[in-house]
């Protein structure tokens, strides 16, 4: 079985890219925003009723090229709506819950770009 982080992340990234969003694990070199990065993806065992499962905690960053909170919030909303609606099941995992926990925004003091930090939680079970 593929590790739960890799299984969920593969389907999530595919869904975001299908929505015409640029997404990677780190800011792409020589590419101007807008883009998304996966800042963290933590997984915890979450077994219930005798069924093995996983709790995924993701922190994604949305970046835009200028200091526009309006633009970065719009990008964050597209990310959230896509992640909540997409089919994220794979051959290895079945996603049983998805939740948007929070969105925080900031203007980066060094670059002047707006950034949104989007925290999401997913629960999954092995696909037997």
C-alpha cells in the first residue's frame, strides 16, 4: 500500500491541477504567483470501530504576486471548494471526511506578496 500521505496528496494535487491551479511542495523556482504550495501534510492513526484509518492535517499556502488580500482569498476559496468537492478516493484510500478548518492571510514583508494559509483536515480509510 502507498503511504497515506502520498495517496491522498496525489489525488488532491490532481484535483487542484484539474481546476487549473499550480501546486507543488515548495515555491517553484522562477515562477511568479499565483500558485499553491503544500507547507505541511501530517498523518495520525485514527482507528475507529475496528477499522484502521488516518487523520490528515494539511496546511496549504496560496500566493499571489501583489499585496491583494482580495486576490489571495479568491485563490484560497477556489482551493477549498475544489478540495471539498473533488473525488479524492484512490486505489489505496477512501476519503471519509473533509473539512476546511481555517484560512489566515498575511502580506509577506520581504516580497510584498499576499499569502493565505489554509488548514484542512481529511479522514481516510484503507480501500480494501
